[in-house]
C-alpha cells in the first residue's frame, strides 16, 4: 500500500488532467474536423509530443521492463515485433504520402486510392472493420495492464478488473467529450509528468547501483546487444525460472527470431500506419512536410526518457529484487516487476510522481486509442452511408456515444484476456498479419483495386481470428507468415479477377500522392495529359534514409540503457553513432523535405482528364501548359 502523500499526488494529478481535458473540450465540439483533427491547426512538435505520450503506455512499459530484465541489451531488438521502426518509414516518406490525401481517417483515404466504385466501398468497409477490431484489442491490452498495476498500489481491496474499469472510465470522460483537442492538450501535460518521473528513476538507479553489483546479478552476454544464432543467456544459479520463461517465449533461437521479426517488421512498416491514433496524428498535421517532422520528433522525445525509466526500474529490480523473485520459484509473473519494484524500492514522493507519470502514460495511450474509434463509425459509416446531411452537432454527439460503446466492448474483452503478452502478440503478429498485404500493395502496385484490397483484408482478418483458435500451440510470431500469404492471395486474386480502377482514379491518386513502386502504366497515361510531369524517383534516397534512420533509432534506444548500467564503452559508441547518423539525416532527409513533400497534382486535373477514360483531345497531347479543356 502506498503512502498518503503518494496517493494524494496521484489523485491530484487525475483531477488536474480530467479538468484540463474538459475545459478545452469546448473547442472540439464545433465540427467533425475540430473533433477528430483539431482543425489541422496544431503545430507538428505538439502533435509529436502527443503521439509520443500516447505510445508511452503503462502496459507496454511493463512489458519492456520484463524483456530488458530477462534479455538485457538484446531486448532492444524485441520491440521490432511491433515494429518500432515503423516510425522511421513514416519519417522518411510514408507520412508525407498519407498527409497529401487531405482526409480525416484511414478509411476515408480509401476513396483517394480506389474512388467510389463498388470495390472501393467494400474496401472502405474492410478498413473500418479492421480499425474497430484493433481498437477493441488495444482497449483490452490497456485494460489488462492498468488493472494489474493499480491492484498493487491502491489501498482498496478490489479486483484488478474493477480497478481497470474505474480508471478507464474516468479517462474516457474527457477523451469522449473533447476529441483531439482534449487528448492532445492533456497528453502534453502527461508527457511533462512522464519525463520528470522517468529521468528521476533513471538517475536514482544510476546513482545507487554500481556496475559490479549489476554484473553479479546477470548472466554472461546480458550486457551486449550482439547475438549469434542462439541466445546464449543462462540464468542458472541466478534466477532459474528465467530460463523457463525464455523457453516459453520461444526466443532461444534468437537468430531465427530476429530474421522473422525483421521480415514481418519491414512488411508492416512498408504498409504504413494502422488506422489508429498514430494515423490520426499524421492526418492532423498542417502539411505533408510537418507530418514527416512530427514522426522524426516522436523518436527524439520518446526514446530517451522512456528507456531511462525502463532501465532504472530494471537495474533496481535486478539488484534489489532478484532474491524475492528467486524465492517465488517457477511461477514468477515477470510482468509485475515494474509495480513491485516501485512499491518496494522507491522513496515516498517519488513513488507518487512515478505512479502519476505511469497513470499519465496509460491515460495518453488509452485516450488516443478510443479517440480513433468514433472517427470510423461516425465519419466512415454513418455520415457516408446513412445520413450524409446531418448537422455537425449530431455527428459529434454520435461520436461520444460510439466512444462509450467501444469502451464497454473493450472492457468485456479485457476481462477474457489472460496476460499482457498474450494480447500483445496477437495484435502485432496475428491481427497485423491480416492487415499488411493489402496495405503494402495499395501504395506500390497500381493493379490492386478495391475488390483486391477488400478480399485481402477480409481473408487476413478472418485468418487472424481462426488460425490461433485452430492451432493454439502455434506461436503468435509464427502465425504471421501464413496469415500474410492468405491475405496476399486474396489481394492478387481479387484484383486480377476483376477490372482495374479507372484511369481517372489511378492518375489522380498517383499525381496527388506520388508514390514510387510499380506504377509505370499509370505514369505513361499521366504523360499523355501532362508530358512534363515528374514521377517519384526517390526510392534509393528513401531507402537510404530508412536504413540510416533505423540505425539512429536503435542507437537512441541503447544510449539510456548504457548510461544507467554505466557501460561506458557502449555509451561512447552509441553517442558517437547518434551524432554521426543525425548529421547524415540532416543532409539526406531534412534538407530534402521540401522536394519530398511537394504537392504535384495540377489544379486543373478534374477539368483536363475525363472521368470516363476517353482519349485526350489532340490539343492536350501537345503539352502540360495548354488551355484547360472542359469535360
């Protein structure tokens, strides 16, 4: 049980955050754009802090403490299962492409790519289904973490699930009422609290634990990120139960695991952001250039403070809590390391600050998640198919009702989930396996049509539901390849067995978004109307920036871990790496943002290009600067 002072800090913070969210909610209820995107008026760095705060969730932090405790420096590769480096793909080019669409949601973006055909409507519905299923999954994920966490600290003897319902309901009050404005403003406050708490715990561990104390508590190889085919971490004689956990996780053949994570991580990243709070932050930026800057800033402000907290908690747990863990025998719940060490080691005052910070992390992630759900139900179903002429107030009211409904559904699934790791692996491997194929091809292959996208999504989502139930022994990470290839087959067959999208739709999409990939047939048609149009030739530059960015991001992750553990040779190496890679990105990426993000669709496109794909009039064939021809 925590002290009265710490409990007062936590309750005071909750009151402040909820009050602030409600106060600013008046700005959000003016119209749909205001509710979901903040009128595209928020600066990129504010949105970056908001996005970072939303990613700094309590459930994920519990999991990251667990993997750092068990796998040491090698744990820096485990978050690639999400994959964390998708932020680098977004930074380099994908957030620019997405923001050029000027839409409100990921489902609405489908109209940009596939138009308004029957296939486009079906694909639109499939995105809504995926978005809503993933929102429920993330609510269940948050539910499991916050309930287990709160039950350790609060003085009232109620179940973890009851704690989860209470805390998540309180957070839903301002998120449902205030939309994007309330979420972003409160997340800014939450991030300040999180950063102070994170740095405090990191420097406490740095000051109180010596390298010699740490080395006595960890196996050989724990202090290096490098690995071979086998993991080669033997906890025998230290905490024997850790060896059992490594075996259960299936990471013993670490080289195979790494290749699988890299394989699916690259595919997931190339597909672009899932239709959740991350995508909403990109669409809320002022311009494509600011969208790219926002994703860069997320890495910069999120990684160091978060890993200072994770490293500090882990180091304190290894030195101060290992005997207790060893005494628990084979049934250790490693996901509870974080709350146990806060309760056992932290001084009064810092406990309250740290808990307020972690509660803030939970509120940020959860509020951002539930803010995404009504955008899809109201904007992409009700407004598009049921009542397109309703007033803005009615849309906002329905958004609030939708938020409450999805919170309740998420609670129900959260009660059924057994562990954080279970829901984490299902989300990132099974569910996202069904999302990836359609959303890769939508960017890079012109022949994918609405029917192909729809069948790819539906077959993938169905496989992600059925396969884990049909083969319970199949590890979640190994479920990704078959689910992905089932979905890919649906995409290809659905596209090739139906007509391609119209030339008008494909040409307009290509000129507006300007992706690279297999677009030559469309580019050739564009050149019939606009011979001077320059296609995207930045593939090599974008891939170079992705590789450099991944190395930069990984170095940023290792840096705070090396600092807290006082591994000074590693600290010096990664600091130099961060500086050199930052200089490279300055010249290869930052300085090229104006060129990478420029809008290229001509203002007269709708007048010059006939919707029915008729051949262009002779005068249009002469060049791009001819007088506009009416349809």
